[in-house]
C-alpha cells in the first residue's frame, strides 16, 4: 500500500486538530491555508482569553500549531486555496493555487474541509451605525484590543461605561440569519469580565434577549459575571445607536421587563456581539469541492445526527464551523472525528451511507 | 368565577394546590383571557371584534411570532411620547387577550404614525404596522367611538379625497391647521392665492383645489371608492359625510349621463362640452 495522503483545507482549530490526529495515525497530510500563518480566525483576529476557562487563546492554539508546523509528515501550503478536486478512483486529484497564481496538483486519498466561518459584518445592520459612529466595535474587534491591552475609546482613555449588544446578525430575519450563533453570549460575558478586571470601576451592561451560556458555562460565566464582577443584564434588543456629545454613543432600546419603557442611555463604548456566517472562503471551498448547502447557508453534512463529519460527496469530510456555529473545543473535537473517519476511508475504504430506517411510530 | 363543570377534574389538576385556586379556578389560560372588568355586552363586542380581525386573510401573514426583543418599541417614534408600544400589541395578539386588545384598540392604537420602522426592523419579520392598520380598519368598520373621535377632524380631508381626488387643498394650510409644518408654511399661507395665480397651468389659479379632475374622472374616482367598500366603512362611522358624498355622486353621475346622452344624439357641439365639472 502506497503512503496515503489526506488534504486538510484550513489551518484553524479544526484543521490543525485533524492534521495532528492523522499524522499520529501515520497518514501524510497536505495542509492548505489561505493566510500566511496557521491558527485560523482565532489567530487572525488575535483572540484574547477563551471562555469558559478564561485562559489565553495561545495556550490552546500554540501547541497545536507547533505540533503541525514541526511535523515533517505535514506539507503546508500557505497563502493558497484549493481550486478544484477531480475524483480518481476513491481519491482525488486536487489543484492548489498560490497567491501568485501558480497551480500545483496533488494526489490525495481523502479531503477534510475545515475552512471555518467568518464574523458577520455589522455594517449590514446599518441602523447600528458600525463604521460610521465612533466608539462602536464588534466583539471580533474587541478581542484584538483586549489581547493588545489597548481597550480605549477615541479619546484615548479606558471606557467607563460599556454596553454589549447580543444577537447582531444572528436570530434576525432582516439579514436572513435565523439561527443562533451559539458562542456570542459566552464571548460577550467573557469580554465583560475581562473589561471589569482591567477597569474595575467601569459600568458594563449586557443587552440580551436570552442568555445562552449552555451546559457547564452557566455558573462559570453568567453567574460569575454577576457574583464577582457585577455585570448588569438588561433584557431588550437595542434598535439603533446615535452619536452623542463628546463621542459618546446613545442607545435606543426597550427595557422589555417593563411594558413600553424606553431606554435612551449614553455609553462611552458599545460592543456588538456579531454572529457567525459561512463566509466567502468556505463558500469557495464548498464550490470547489462540489458540496451542498443547508438552509442556513452552511455546508450540509451527510446526516446531521448520524454522520455529522461526512459531507454529501464521497471522500470529503467536514470539521469545525463550516457546518454551523461552533466553539473552539467543539471544532477540535470534530477535527479529531473527521481525522478518524478519513483514516478509515483511506486505509479500509469505509464510507457509510445513511440507511432509511423504518420506525413504528411518527 | 369558578367553572362548576371543571370542578370534577380537580384531582388531576396541579393548580389545585395553588393558593389562588379559589379565586381563579382551574381555567385554561385562553378562558382566563376573557375574564375582565368589561360589561357582558361590551365583552361580547370585544370578542366579535377580535374574531373579525383574526379571520382577516392578512392576519396570519402579518403575525408570525415574537422574540420579545423590544426592537419595535425602541425604534417607535410614537412610543417616545405615548404609553404605546408595538410589542405590547403583538404580545396581546399572541396570547389572545381579548380585553387587552379591546383596551388597546379603543385608545392606544391611534398613537401609531404608520412609519413602518417596526416592520422593517422586526427580527421575526412581523408586519407590525400592518397589524396596527388592520386593527384600525376594523375599528372603523365596527364604528368604535374612538375611531369616530379620531376621524372627526379628517372629515374635510375625506370629502376632498373622495370627491376630487385631492388630499389637501392649498387653502387648508392655515397658521393653526398644521403647526407641525413649521413657521415657513405659515408664512407661505399668507400669500397662497398670489402664488397660485402665478401657476401657468390652466385652472390651477385657485386655492380651493389642489389639482383638477374632469367630470368623467371625478365620477370614476368616486365609483372606485364606492365599489372598493371605502364608503361602506364611512357609512357606519359618519352617516352625514356618507350622505353628502353619495348625493354629490348621484348628481355628478346624472349630469355625466345627460351630457353623454346629448352627445350621442348630436345635440352638443365639441366646444359646448364642459372643460371641468367645476364650471358647470
């Protein structure tokens, strides 16, 4: 048996995890990454601390990056994209294009698509004035500000009053995203706690509809933020922002715990918890590989319950946020799962198709 | 208020353990929504009203669901000044709260300015301003006192719209009539007839009409208003206005018929044809 190779697209948490597992299993990996560095969106946007453990992002990602980068069985194409994948037998002939337009072809036994998500661009919610009104940021901007320790307003001073608005670009039919992005509640609460750690006298209010710190995160984030940091929670979605005097941001909302009680409140800084979308990068990957999309615009798995890491095309596996909003730990888990499925496929040719099962009721 | 027929189901009803059981009884929420301080005949009318709104073909399209986010109320210009909010209305509708809807329709619903900001921003894509419009339509159809009161100052506007196809005529712009148009409009209104005389278009040199429609057009406009049921809704709420408009309609229609008749028989020359019904 010739040395088997697997193509991994995307070097984020899911792709890195898949590459590491595959090399551990003795399979060679070709890793294609659009950026000039590994680590994916967490590295690109310089994530600060990770929820719920409040540990630095590099503590989780750097060992993964190191194990892949230093592995001689991983061939890395940086600043490259996958242009197409032709089936040949059970495997594929893939063409990889670098930024100068040079195309290289590689023969692989299987493909793992782990090209992830992109943050929702809040400029699409024009009534929020992101990009127009100063001192309005997205959670994806604030991560960088926190990790570089430069959380300041346009006046150059740390904000004393901060509002965080959840569900920007998620759960919103006006922008076509009717799903929940799952992580923004947790990320926002984490950021609120980080802000309070650095600026203890700051007032931080979170505007929410529902707080979805599901599972074990409830007390580590939602409760802790109130017990230890006195973060305020106001139930209501803000409908618009106005530029106030002295570069403050004035919010317009409703305190929905009281009927018809309007809120017009100034803040020094407003953070929009923008959600997740598939993004152009993953759309290109899906097109190049001939994958199908599900109703929310993410890539459709073969069976969301029974085969979550198998795609609708034989030999192509999925991992991470390409199939829907995911946490970093979920993505790492899925990378591992996709790796074992790809290993079964390239070594034993295992590809299960969902069987229609007759059930007695329903 | 305890429903005797439901008492036999007590042991299975967990609400039996509730201290408020004696007051509220084991009533399902939908029935409880009908309990109110309304008088029996008023409650009956409120129920009829709500059933009529619900059975409108637009209702289920307009009302989809509610996340209780408050975006509608927070963007609402009317909510700033009145005890009114679109979310309040949606919640009453979602829960079938008949007496609350009744209360809302008899007062708050008229605060809306129909700017449609709520509809545009609703994350659940509810057609909220459309629902308010629906409530108002049925308030007019049911000739509710609040609708009468609100529409009273608009009698003159309705009359001009239906008889002439104009909404506002220049001479309506008076210092006290439209204070929200600002001082500029008041200033302009002083010399309105001079301005109008300067308009080169024939027949616009007057201030009692915005633009001119021929006899034929006027009759057609009125026929559309009658056939589409607009006058039927006015009939209940403002009988005088209805009678006045119908008289004008009959008169004009008759004149038009006579002219047509004469024209057909060749009794009229082309230059004898009326240029405008106003000249008749």
